[in-house]
C-alpha cells in the first residue's frame, strides 16, 4: 500500500498542518508564494495576533533599551570612546550571531512532525511567504524572553560595568538587522548599495537558499565560503524584484 501524499490546505490555519508533510516539507517550504497577504497560522484569534508584528515596533521598543544600556555604562564611569568601542563591538558580534542563527538554526533540515512545525514558526513561514509584512520581524515578546540568557552570556565575558554597553550594541545590531530585513523585502532602493543588498537577499529566497545567509552584509558569507556565485543573482532575480514592485499584492 502506498501512503497518500499530504497536501496543505492554504485556506486553513497552517501551523499544525505543515508537520504532516514529513520529508516533503523541505521542498514545499522553499517554493515561495509571493503575496503580501500572509497566511493564517492559528484558529485562536489571540494566539494568531501574537504572530503579527509591524516593523516599526522593533525600533520603537528596543532603541530606548539600547539608550538605557549605554547610559548605564556611562554612569559607571566609562569614557565615551570606550563606550563607543563597546557598542561597535556589540554590533560586530551581532553580525556573526545573525549569520550563525540564519545558517545553522533557521535553515536546519527537519522531517518530523514537531520539527517541521517548529521550523515553520521560526523561519519556514518566511521562506514560504517572503512578502508577508507582518511576519518579517521578530515578535517583541519572544525577543524579551531571549534577551535574558543573552544578557547572562555577555556577563560571562565582560565586567558588570562594560556589559550594558556591549549588550546595548548587540541589541542595536539586532534592531538594524530587523529593519534592514524589512526594507530589503518592501523597500525600493535608490542607489547601488541597497539595490545590490536587496538583490543578494532575493537571490537567497528565490534561487539558492543554501547560500547567502547574511542580511545586513555579505561579510560572513565571504569568510565562511557561503557566498553564492555572482552569476546566480542575475536576470531571474531581477525579474522577481520587478514583479514584486509592479504587482505587490498578487505576484
């Protein structure tokens, strides 16, 4: 007897369906549906609302925390050049964390029911519906929970007076990452630097999903050999970007 292949019903909440795809999940999740109308995740309205976040909530909530952290280190007697160095170091450390999480956690291969389900919630949904504007940034409630172990991790390597500035720099790096990520999907770059970065990221979504894990830059892709071949980000990606900009609601 041959088992019938499971089919996801896109008109019903998706989260508890995708686990049934089993080994077929990897292929399914990397066949994007390019529409700005996002899918429904859960039947429950409250739980569903927790999965949606407007992009401007990220800087609005976390930039005041960054400022508080930096001022805390200042009040502990550190000079501004030293504080600036710690903030820049925190941003730099974040770029490596950004790359590492994206490559090894967000793109982990799963095939079990709960593995597929958790991966879809974490990152798979973004690859399946890359233009869903309300699921492009990380929900603040989840971020707040994750900040606790990250704070304790920084404390292991830095003094109590330096930790706030270093942590604040890392948090600032995260804010820059999330805002950049949103812009790469929904912005209309006017000069070469953001245009090339957008093409670089769209290439990751639509042509070669196992390379190009950087969001704010391609630095760590170059360092660790996951830079996609330059010929990969060519006409097809340009056509996708053009289609998204001309027909944002129904590509």
